[in-house]
């Protein structure tokens, strides 16, 4: 097998940054500067329990305010319909901040969990708002089905209720196209743009419907709340697509080099332009990147940082897998790059342990290389085990650098290829339970953290196997580069139960408020 010569090696990194007393002083200054920048930029993170409680309270708040108002007596089904509409609208607004772009929300949970919640919550919202008109007409339908149907048709056709119908249609199209995204013949950028437009139409029309015809929202504190919610949604959109567009233009990066590190896989070296102040990150995090004249948030794509914060600039490892990434290898040095980040919780600093197990599948090597390079740069004394699996030998990236890391770290490496091609002399297969047991041999299971990145099926199967081997669930961290694909892991199922508990808590709260 032919190995691609890396842009730089770990050994070369060590010689450049550790080779002399002067270099050591400069390195210490750089470390202090980087640590200061990381501390300055490290956002506050809300614990998961606090986020769940805040979600329930916020979504139930309009119904709580409505329950305090004196109105004409309503049938219990009508009160339930009103509560569903009020909570559904509040939850729809929350969707704008659970898209993974706000670290205060996603920082503690990780991108996998927050994106999973975003998808599940969208379906809750759609169900609640579909039931909203149906529950309103249910008492009438139970007494007189024909009259109940006539009332429902009136809700759906009269001009007075048109904004509510528009909101419901926009939300339905949004959720359906999100579920079918992988099968739609749409460019990624078009899908993202339509997702934003449909979301804005849905929430704007729903707010108009609530204020114009809502029994509880026509005046008083509930109406005031909707004005605040509307302003908040506009502010979030302005930050995401206005302020961040401004920053992408005001603080550009430059592409200094592009190097092929494997078959259809490229490593990009990025350096901040002179007007771009330095900022810190943690190894294993990711950024949203766009380039050239397309430096607008709708056109950016997420890529893991394959670098150590101790080195100036950023390194990204990108695999050709779509319209944008297929052009990455042809980008010219000097190209202006837009970077938004850092994001994510796939870091060692967030998951302390006495030994480290790094597991990569395919292009999942990108954040794993970032973690490995950072451990080398810091001369981390902990035992490290690396398992790296690819489809075929040509897909291996950075092998000389990985092997050179053994000169600095207590590192053992397992390389696996699914295909047994002629030039490959290593083991063939996948990271199954037996091979994971080999990697864990000699490590204390309670004191080992496993960080896994790769395709959905690989991450879930490896996660399940590690649990079977005795690794605690809290010590298994994974990040999929294709959110939610593949079968659910035991962690996914546990997470689904946690989401269900949040939904149940909200439903019980609404039931109590409806009964008041």
C-alpha cells in the first residue's frame, strides 16, 4: 500500500515546538495565550436537567398565564385544545435555538443529543398543532358528527382562521421534508434555505393566528408573551444569519494549503487573516466552514477540527461526499474561508479519565486526529489505545503520523480494513467485540473514556459492544457525522426514554393547567 506523505508529522511538530530553550519559552507563551483565549471564549453551558426543566416551563408558560384569566366556561376538550395550541406555539419557537448553533444549549449535551431532540420535538409540535383544531370540534362532533365536521371545515376554510392553516401547512411540509431529506433530490443548501423559510412562515403565521383569533391570546399577558416570543425568534434569526454573516466577512480565514491524505480525503490548513483575532477551542470540537463568495451561514458545512489548540490556525480533514466537499481538493491556496465555531462536546476536557480509547471509522478520523495531536503536543502521560477501521486500505489517512505518535505517547494502534486488498498485510474486519476487548486489555474499565466517531451504524455497534464489555455508559462518547443514521444504540434508546420523560412532564403539566 502507498502511504501519502503527510503535510506535517507529529515528530516534526515536536522538533519545531520543543527543540530548543527559545522554542520552549515561545511555546509556553503560546500555551498561556491559547489557554487564556479558550477561557475567554468558553461559553456557559446549562446542565441537561436544567435545560429539560427550562423547556417544560417555557412551553407550559402560555397555558399557565391563560389559566389565570377569567373566560367563558369551556368544555374540557376545548381547554385541552387551547393548551395544546399555546404549548405547541411556544415549542415551535424553541426549535430555533435547538439547531446546534448555540453552545449554551448544545455544549453540555453534545451535537448528537441536541439534534436528536430537535427532530423529536418537531414531531411533538406538529402533533400538538394537528390535534389543536380537532380537539376544539370534538365536543360538537360527539353530539352531532355532521355539525362537528362542518365546524372543522369552517376552521380550515374561513378567512378568519387562514393564518393558522398556513402555519399548519408550513410546519407539516417542514417536518415531512426533514424526515425525507436523504431521499429528496435537493441540494443541501436549498434544503437548509427551505427549512428556514418554512420555519419562519410557520411561527409567524401561528403568532398571527394566536393574537388574531386566540381566546386567551387576544389581550393581556399571553398576548404580551407572544410579542416577546416573536421578537426573540427574529433576534435568533438575526444572530444566525445576520450577525454571523457579518463575522464571517469581518473575520476571514485563509486557506494556506490543501494536501491529499487518503483516497478522496483532503486536509486543509487554515490560518486567520490579520484582522481576525485569535480564538481558542478544544481538541475534538467542530466548526462550520464556507468559502469564497459563498461566506453566508446558509452555505456552510460542519467539519471536525483535526488539530491541537497549541498550534496556530486550524486543520480540517474533509472527505469528498457531496456537492461542496467534492470541490474541496480543488480550492486554491489563499482562498478566503469563513469559520463559525467552535462547537461540540467531543473533547477529553469534558470527559476526564485515566486512560483513553480512541475509535475512528472512515472520515471519523478527523476529530480523533485532533485529540491525538493535542495529546502529543501536551505529552499526555495516560495510556492511549487507537482503533481505526476503514472500508479499504486506500481510505487510511495520516498513518505515518499516527505511528510516529508512539514515540511520544503510551500508544497502541489497531488498524482494520474491511476489504483484504493485495497490498494490505494488516488485519481484516471491523471493530467488533473481540477486537475492542483486545484494545481494552490492561485498562481499568471504570477509569477509561472511549471517544468514537464514524458512520452511524459503526458508532452504535461499537458503543453497544463496549457496554457489553463493561465500560460504563457515561464513559462512552460518540459523535456521528451523519446524525441519527443506522440502528439505535442502547445510549440512543436511553436518550429516547429521557426525551419521552420530558414530553410526559410537559403533557402532565398541560393536563393540570387545563383542569384548573
